[in-house]
């Protein structure tokens, strides 16, 4: 039971006919097993997990996605990641036009060939990165099995459309289950984050149903969830750049009290710089009380001194932002442009700053939208979020249609493996 000691090893080495190898195992060349690429069973095309190519083959799941989308014959549908066209071929017979995009030309060619063979001529397909290509000029519904690595920036790209283009009616998206839990989290729940808060600001989100890995080829190592987004009415009248700058501050340590957040030296220094420049531009005299006391007075007036970010809802945070702005405390840059009433105007692009996450909240991932630097000559640059550009005119979106049953059962004709 104790193994072979030194004497035992010497004895075994002295046995006739026995060769003792003293070479280190690490010096021997290792054989690397080469796995053949995963091949799509229907087309024979190699699939890359690195590019998120997990092709849905569960027809019951596809039909439930179409039901959740509540499609109309006059609709234009936008799809990201057509793959081999499984979802695309389901969409084409029910709508006026389908706009689809995929990063690989072979996938787009396969989808186009399938549509042409079926006599369906209402497909418009593009090759490229959905995050870099512009959205279709107009579409009513987005239905996609999203590549999971672009879920966060693409959703914010959809939400940005609500402020600068024709609005869409609904989006039915398949995302990773853990991502969906963060997006759908309520205040006070552990997954509640800037992602869930900012999505909730512009849209209502619903969980439709979960999807098991066996519904894909190849099967991913994670479960998936289909969600539905509907634009929020009325459209929020909020400076998103200013809003997101404040949310970044209080979610940097989301379990700390707001008192602890707004007594942090770096936060107080940044806000005080903004406050002094704002007062100078507005021609107002700074408050007599020390600036840290001014910040705490706002928290006390709103009754949120000992609140924590993860437990606050949108109404609480809206009220807090308005209270800070009334006192001249701003989280974003201020331009030297004065409005008709003599006060400086805050110019925003409506959706700047949806990129990288802070250390305590990694839910959102990197987004494609960053505001540009200030270019006005002679204007001191404030700390905080980068510079800003004039906003587009506000738009109102059409009322969303009623959602069907959230999780209908799959028929017995198809079962998960």
C-alpha cells in the first residue's frame, strides 16, 4: 500500500531483461488529437463554435418563436445570423420581406439557394458584421437566434433605433440563459445590473421559453432562452448619456450605500469639476456649503442616503437624477451653449456610453456606441463620460401587440434528444 521505495526501485532495476527509462515524461513529444470539424447534417458544411455557429434544428422551437413574434403579412423582418436558413425559411412565407445578415458568405449563399429553390423571392441577404452594418431602413419585427457573443451590443443597437429611426414593433431573440436572467432581473435580485436597468428604461422584456442544448447542431454547453422585447410607451424623455453616466457611478459598487458611493474621493472630485464649470457657464454662484455636503443633501432630500443601487427601481433613479440636475450637479459633459432661458443646454446623442462594464457589473459587454470628444475651442473639458452631440427629435412608437401565452408546450411530434 505504501508504494515502491528507493531500495525497491533499485531491486527492480537490477532484474534481468528489464529496461528502466529515466527520461522525463515531459521531454517526450505529445500527440495532439485532431478533431474533425463539426458538420451540419443537412448541408455537410463545417460549423465553427468559435463563431457561434450552433444551428437550430428543433422545428418546434422555431414555430414557437414565430408565434411569439406575432407576425403580419405586411411585416418586414430583420434576422441576424441566418446560418443555414432554418429560421429564415420559416419566416419567408408569412411576411412581406426578410432582411438577413451573416458574417459568412457560405451561410448566406446556402440560405439564398434554399429560398430560391422554394420559389420565395422576398429575401434580402447581406454578408457582414451585424454590429457594423446599418440596420435596414425600416423593419417591423426582429426575429433572431443571436450569436451569443454579440447579444448585448446588438440589443443596444436595436434600442438606439427607437431614438434615431423608424421604430420597430417587437423583437424575439434567442440568447444565452444566463444573459437572459441578467436582462430580466428585478431590483433586489442578484443578477440585477446596468444591463437590466437600461433595457428596462426603453423596453419591456418577457421570457418566452427556455431551449435545451440538444436543439442545436452542434450542441452548445449552455442553455438558451427566447425573450421578447417591446418598446416602452411613452418613449422616455431622458438624456441617456447623463443617465448612463450616473448609473455607472452608483453601479460601480452596487452593494454599497449611495452615501458610500458619493463620498468616494474620485467620484466627488469628478462631480465637483463638472459643478464648477456648469456654474461658470450658467452664471450662477456656487453653493455656500462644501460640495461633499451638497451631494449628501441631495441624497437626504430624496430619502435614499442608505439605499443600494441593486435595490432601486427606475422611478427612484429618475427622481435622483432630476434632483442632482436641479442642484447643478451633472454627471456628463456640459457645452458652452446657452438656452433661451439663460441656462446651459446639455447636448446628447441619446445613446452614448453603452460600452464596457464596471468592475462590479459585467453584464453588458462592450457596445459599439461611444460619444465623440468635445471639439468646441476654448471650452474646458469636464471629467466623466466623453463628449456629446445634438440629439435626434423624439419619436413615439406604436402600441405593442398583445403577447401570446409565454410558454406553450411542444407537440409530441418532436422531442429533445
